[in-house]
């Protein structure tokens, strides 16, 4: 259950020490505000607020000093939808999709899809807002993970539905696994269609797509032999709000094609040596350029991963309240 908005108990977390004394924040004596407003006011306190999957679904300040458990976990994935003003997340085995309304005064998480197939392991999730005037399957979408991996598609609109994309299974025409996925997805349920319709309706005119203001560059000296497509090695783009570039240093193709990228300082002409400097993929950079979030880990450009969000291979997605900048795979 989501902690009530009238009295939120926030665990203030020190980046390198034991949690500080809990801070009590409340709407008492103040005009009630939405969940997003309360999180920005009391958790962010002037800093961006990350929404992080993990042992619990949490809101965490970009410096890691304040946090709030939104939903007790485990929560393996989450997405922040700027179009619907909502947080979408999954349960332990990703067999359900739930949502929290960021515009509500005292919201509770609602399960909007259940019985999601796990026959091929937990799947990635894609939120899809189809263009109403188009006959083609185009529209606005929000997702996480590699685009060639299987995905559950939650279609949002006047007639919400759930579908499945086979990814590599379709490319290699693995009929047995595809048929199993398609059979399982037919069993999925949408227990609150009215809420899905309402979220889609109020998001009209907005987009899930984060703004992007990066500029393209090239770094000489990157070994082209490390890239299946040699022209990719050395390609670079600015990281918005920072002095850094993200540079492609490797490219391999097997079951799918993957890029290896590292953070680079064009002033010193050196790559950052830290392991986390390779993690700016499928990641969201905060509006102030101080941190990025990838697979449930908040990483500060100045100091690395927050102690409050240790690196895990089991988490995916996340996001920031308000503006952020997305860097894909």
C-alpha cells in the first residue's frame, strides 16, 4: 500500500553512512498537493527526484539524502510516464502491471494488467499510445530493455488492450516459443479498463518521449576492430547538462547487436576509468545534469552509484519526475 499523502514518513539516507533519523513531512496546515508535488517538495527539496525499482519502489533525491517507499516490493521494473503523469511498475515476476497516479492527492497503486506471460522468463514492457488518425501501428511509446527482446505491449487509448512482441523469436521464427507467448497473452486480464482509458485521455497532447539536446561528435583513436560495423567506433554524443560525451567503443552482433559505450571527457581527452562509466545505456539523465538512472541505479557523475541504489542485474527501468533526457542502447 502506498504511504498516505497526509503524513509521509521519509527515511533520510546518507550516501555513505547509516540512514539518518526519519523526517516527517505532512500536508497538515498546508494546501493539499499531488503526489508529484509532495515528492518534489519534500524528497527533492530543490533537487531532481528519481523513481527507482528494487526491493521496494522508492522515490529518492538525486543526492541520495532523502527517500520514500512508495510501494513495498520487490519491484523489478518501473517507468515514469510524462504523458499520463503516472508511474507504471511490475510485481515480483513481472506477471502484473500496476500504476500510481502522480496527479492524485492520496493515490493508491492499482493493478491494471494481470496474468502476464512468463513462459520465456520475465518480459520487458512497452507502453504504447497509438496515433488515432493513423492506420499504421505508429504512436508514442515508453519502454526499457533491448528493442529486440520480447515485450509485453500495453496499448493505451479508448480501447486498451495487451499484446506481445516476440523480438528475436520473430526474427528467427521460433514458432514454438512464439505460439506459447501468444497463447499465454490471451489469458492476460485488464481489471481496470476505465482507469487506463482516463490516463490515456488526459495525456492527449503530451508525449512520453523525453527531450534530447545532445550533439554529435567523433573521437579519434578508438580501435575500429572492436566494432562489427567499424564506422560506429568513435561515434560520440554530448551528455546533456554535463561536460561529458558518450562514446561508442565496441559493437558486436550475435543473437542481437549490442553497443559498448563509455563516458569521455573531451577536455582531458580521457575516458572515465570507473566501471559505472559504461552504464549510460537505456538510461535517463536528470534535468540538472548531476546524475543518471539506469536499471534501478542512480549514478552521480561526480561520485558514482548512490549507496541507496546498489547495482543489480535484476532491475530495469526507472525514471525522474519531470524533465529528463533519455540515452538508449
